[in-house]
């Protein structure tokens, strides 16, 4: 297939308008749309074709409540790293849409999958988790193309979350994702609007 300028322009729009969403509507997401996102993950590259990502969709209200409590404890601890104006700015940020998002996905990386037979990860075992991140990014872009927002919640205690979800011991948490229709659409990242951090230039050296 020969891709065209129209494909490139569409991809540029998706990349530009991809946001880490924290403000969600509570409308449910139809199962066929979730299935398309799952299929997008299946297209992601992975080391040795190991496909180490493992996904748990968290629907049970009690389990979700435990995840929210985990976030609130972790967020309170993280806030202590800041003081004065930076602390006030931190406290003003909305850092997760766990209560509103209709879809929660816990994404794990299997630490020694049989698939791939170890190819490409003998000297860099971290390639397994990098592969999972590629799958997450594929889902994220596919979601944005379908007007679904994605939020990556990183302020969590992964050990406690692992226990809450009763995940297998050889799975390592890579991401906890919230998905749903965004409450608003904006091509400006929240942290820019809140004056927390602007983008910096990518270091790119020719050696």
C-alpha cells in the first residue's frame, strides 16, 4: 500500500490532538469500539513478536473504588514533594479521571513470555516493557482517531494495585488507563494551560 499526503495529514492531526485526558464524560463506550482498540494493540510492534502486554479491564465498582483509594493515597504522598507556590499549583491540578471514565484498563507486561523465544531481549530485557508501551501508544492513537480520550494514571502504588487486581506474580504493571469521551476537546495540554510545564525541544544529535 502506498500511503498518501492525506494519510500523513490525518496522522499529524491525530498526533497534534492526542491528549492525556483527565476530564471525561460518563457515557459508556460501545463494545465494538473497545474491540477496535484491542485490535489496534494487536498491530503494535514487539520485541521478537513476544507480545508481552496483558490487559485487565476493571469494571467491578468495588475494585474501582479500591483503585481510587490507591490513587488518593499515592497523590497525597506525592504532593509532599512540593512546597509553597509549586505545592499550591500541584493541588490545583486534576491528575486523574478515575471516577468519571467509563473504561479502566490495567496494562501489564509479562516478564518472561514464551512467545518470541527470547529474541531481541537477551541483552535488553526492558524491551518487553517497551513493547507494551508501543501497544499502549497504538491504542491511544486509535482511540483519539475514534474521538475517545485516554488518560494514563501514573500516581498509584503498583504493588497494592497488583494485589487489588490479583494479577499473576510474573506480570509487572506498566500502565493504568482511563478511557472515555472527553468532556472537552483541546489541542493544548492541560499542563501547558496550568502553567506547570511547557514542551521542551527534543535533544537530537548527529554523531
